[in-house]
């Protein structure tokens, strides 16, 4: 299992990150607000919200807040 604390600057996203994953992903919002795209559907995640999905499902995440947003990203199996 890999665990990451992802900090998003204003309007930044995960483009180019977490692209060759297998398995499952769990994300938990710590602060801020993220617009999460999952298989063509948009979700707004706020502090305390979580999302869980198959890593091969098309996904993207972009900071939707005016300041920094923090997201805990956990994926299994590990990517090494």
C-alpha cells in the first residue's frame, strides 16, 4: 500500500501523476476543496469527504479552492 499527502496549489491538479496504477485508490480530503473527475462524472470533495475507485478508471483531480487543498491518497498494491 502506498500513501501520499498531496498538496494542491490554487488551480493545480494531478495531471501526469498516478497514471500507471493498478488496484484500488482511496482518497480522503483533509483541507480545501477538490473537483474530482471519475469516469466522466464530476464530484466536489470538501474537508472530511472520501472517494474510492478502481485505479484503472479514468480520473483527474483539480484544486477548486482559493488556497491550498490537501488530499490523502492511498493506493494498493504499491507502485514499486
